[in-house]
């Protein structure tokens, strides 16, 4: 890449300069609105996993689980009181003990999940690894429905806590619930993360306030001052007549009450999904936190049920006042302290319910991201948005939850019918999947684990069947009917993606291409497939002087895989691949900036080729993003730059109607021209003439890149913006473009094809002699240090 230096700078040759930033496109009106509402885009290099202490992880990850204790016991009473009258309060405790026994078994099962899946577990991963992709989609649907209902029910329950304190707000229940969902959505679109330590506060506030209430309640019960409530209050559910427990109707109602109580166990999977958030050793800390969370949940459910049956806390038709608010108000009394602390209890209940709702904004997008990465959901659900969150997943979650609120009129009782069915389906697949894992691998105490996981899965399956029957006409039919259709839809999407990928796979025949050289052409590539090979072939037909490929890095792992595929394929052996950082994911801006810099010389013309894969009209729009036009539109406004979209019809290949086919027989294959390896301009290097000034052997002090001087040593530090390796057909060379606030400089490493550990976005220190290349300053073979 070195060019011959001018004889001297006195012959009016331009002085070499450092790299400078160029003007970007004007932001469209829609983007200005997005920035105004959500703030500036986050740099993708700020994306990292926050490691949490157990105390923070408990507060953050358990809010969904622990908050369900606020309405679990109430849902049992809602089923029992109309059928059994006051006897329902005596039956509440045995029913609660059954729920707690299931809690114990499921907790032990999830401890095993965390032990095996030490980074991320959950029903989807366990099902996929042990039962295959079809069963995994059942788990995916169950989890997605669970998170949608969780957002709806937690928001509705939180609003119910507000209305229990201020009954005059009751007419605005639906409006308030929708407003809460909108506020949570807006906050998460701005980048409010679940791992924010502030979200741990509501959990500890709720647990502390409820244990205080329970302690005062125990004291008042021992002292004989604990009152009971009048059961004949207006708005309370109708009290039924006592009846025998052995009739079919009674058994049915008992099963319905048990199913209602199962809503207390939601959120148990959160810790297995977030093992990677814990500090090392992750799985040990996660297991301990899971046990503490389950203990707290069990204690709270037991305490609420115990005092509900002691004071005869009646559930109400409207859902307010809630049972938990009646317990707190009755135990605390009407004194100054009691009234003040009651407000604190209600505020804590409201906050933990809203915090539990907030956990879905990271859980749901993460699940659909996993499913979409496996090819069972549209790939736009894998894209990170303006603030580095999976914003498309957040919007899907919000829309579904708001529809559910409108359908159920924000009724917690009606929402429960949709709730635990998905939860226990996930428990079932997770337990049975881990039982199969234990039996297959037979590691350690596998027999004990097999029994625990098998028991957890079997009991959960029984609960699913009970739920499907006793809650069928109350809304469970929606889940029962919708789940198979969604699973089939997921499998159909996967089939479509597989067909498209098969059409784009590179074969030996399709990768043959001839090598030509003349004017400057750059191919912008997103992935390495048959469409990319076709674009390279077309680029050679233009007889370019320099031909190169550019990939804008928005995903480091994808860029690494692309580099490896590029390096090992002979079809592109003479085409260098340049990786350019795109931290804000605005590909059009990155392409314009690249084009401006590539045509900095007045005698340079550039053709940018953009491969575009054409799919069927409807599915193509649904399953794939359309970025080629967005990039080509602003490029066409630049002088001496032409953007050409190279269409590649995938749909025709899938349908067998393609007009081009690669030769299949060896005879025809042998006639294909093999790419000619040519010596690239990378191998040309110029040597700077000696300066009369003394030259040091090392520059100690770090200086801004904008202050470096030709033919003097410089010590600089900055962020790596792009990495470019010489094509495999030429001499080894790596060019690294590094920037700080004052400008950019290119580092050239001769004799190397890669810099181990270096990637775009890395911070780097470099020291060496400053040279010149095509009017720009470079540092040749510098010593360097990668800053972690």
C-alpha cells in the first residue's frame, strides 16, 4: 500500500496528514424524533454483562417470583369461598401446603438445571438440548405467553394495590394499567436495564415490610388482640354453602383452587435464565440465590394464607381491596403508626409488582432472540435497537400485553386463567428434560437427580392437565388452542429460512470466478454466501484497479466467523476483506463515510456493490430486513461514487426456476477458471529518506494522533476503527486504523495476517516511526499494547 514518496515537499507535493472525520448524512425527521424520545444511540462497545453480588441478584431477579405472593392466596379463596363458604378459610392452609410442596420440588429441579447449564438455562435451552427443536418450540411458546401474561398481571396487580389504598381511583383501573405498561416500555426503550441495582430495592422493601406485618400479627394473635373482619361487606364475593368434598363438583372446584394457587410459583425460572449475571463462581452463587428466593417466597405465601384464614380476609369481585391489603390494614390497625406503615406496605407491594413486570422487558426479548437465532422467529427480533436493547421484542411484548389488558379489563382473576398454564408447561419440559439428561449422561448422583427432575416434570405435567381442564372455559382454551398453531408457525418459518440458506450455500462450482484488475470497486458484504460470490464475480467484470470487500461490524462474533470463511475460500483469495467498526449500527452513515474517504483523491472513482437477496414478497418482507436501498440512496448523491445493488433471486433457486446452475460433472468443473493469485500493491513499500534531525529509538510520552509528525517516532493511544488483512494470495500484511478525538492513523504490520486478541472497538497503544502512504500518515510495524 506504500506509494513512492515525492522527491521533497518543496516541489509543492501535499504534506501527509492524519485521518480526519468526515461529515455524516443529515438525520431524517424520524431519527430526530427517536433521538429526542430515547436519547443518543448507545455505543455498542458499552454493551457488557454486569456481574452481580448475590444480594443484588436476589433483589433484581426474584421480584417477579416473590411478588406473586401478593395474589396467590387470594386466587385460592376466589375459587373456594363461593363453593364452600367459611369452610374455605379452613381449607386454605392445606391447599397452600400442597403448593409449597410443589415449590420445594421445582426448586430442587432448577438447582440441577443451574448445575448443568452454568451460563444460561431455562426451559427453552433444556428442551432444545434434550428433546430437539420441535419440543423446544413448545417451551418457547409457553415462555413467551408466560412473559406476556406476567407483564399484564403484574401491572394490573400493582394498580390494584394502588386502588386498595385509594378506592376513588377504581374507575380508572384499565387506563392506569395501560399507562403503567406504556411507562415501563418507554423506560426500557431508553435502556433501563434489569441489572440496574435500583431494581433490587422494591424486593427488600416488600419482604421487610411484610415480615414486619407478620411479626406484629403473631404478637397480636398471642395477646388476643387480633381482630376478624366482617364477611358481609358490599362487593365481596358471594359466600356459598358448605358441602361435602367428595362430590364431582367439589373436587372440580378444589382442583380449580389449586390451579389458582399455582400462580404463586411464577418467576422461578428467572435465576436459571440469568446465571451469567452472577459473579464467579456463577452457578454456585445462582443456586444459593435460588434457594433463598424460594424460601422467601414460601414464607410469604404461607404468611399471607395463615393470616387470611385467621382474620377472614374476603376476596372482592372487583379485585380491590386485595386480601394482602386487608391483612396489613387489620394487623397494623388504625393508629398513627399503623396508618403510616400501611401506606408503606401498599407502596412496597405496588413497587415489587411493577418491578416484577419490568423483568419481562429483558426476559421476553431474550427468549425470542434465542428462538430467532435458531431460525424459528423472524430475524429482526435478533437486532439490537437504538439503545442496545432488543427493541423489536419489547414492542411485540408491549402490544400483546396491552391487548390482554383490554380483553380481560385488567382483572387479575381473569388473567390468572392464562397465567400458570404457560409457567407449568415450562416447569414440565425443564424437569423432564433434566431427567433425560441425568439418565443419558449418568454423572455424579444421577439417580437422585433423575428422581427429583422426573418428579418435578411429572407433577408439573399433572398441573398443566388440571389447569387445561378446570380453567378451560375461563380463558385457558386460548392457550390450549393457540399453542399448536404458534408451534407450527415457528416450524414453518424455520423451513423457509432453511430453504433460503440452502439456496445461498457456497459450492465448489459456484465459487469459481475469474480474476481481473482495473478501477476501484468495493463490495459491501453482510454475510459470505452465494450472493456474495456473485457480487465479487460482477465486480471483477468491471476491471477494477483495486477490488476490496468491506464488512461493517455490528456483531463481533459474526465478523470473526465471516473473516474465517473469507480467508479459507479460494474464490476470494485475491480480494482483501476490511472490517470497519459501526458502533451505532447506522450502516448508511458508515457507508457514506467510507465512500468519502475512499474518493479523497480527485482522480479516484469508486463503485460500491451491494448484494441484495430477493425473497418471496410477503415472507421476504416479514423475515428479512431491507437495508441495501437505505445504503444506496445517500451514496448516489456523492460525486465520483456509484452504488449498485446486485440482486440475487433466492426464491427462484428454492422454486427450481433459476436460469443459472453450477456445472455438476467433473469434466465441466475442470474447465472452470481458477482465480489467479496476483501480487497486490500491499507488497510495495517505500523507505523514508534519512532526516538530519536526531531520531530517538522510542517515544515515551503518549501524544494525540493529530499531533504526530512525519519521519518522527510517535506514541499514541486510541480505539481501533477498522482492521484490514491482505488477501490470501499476496504477501502478509495487516492494516489497523486507530482513532482518538484528534484524528486517526493507520498502523501497518508487515509479515502478519492477524493480530491476536485485537478486534474493532479495542483500545490500543502503539509506538513507532511515522511514515507516509498516499498522502496520509502511517506507523510502520509499531510496538503495541492492547488495553483490556
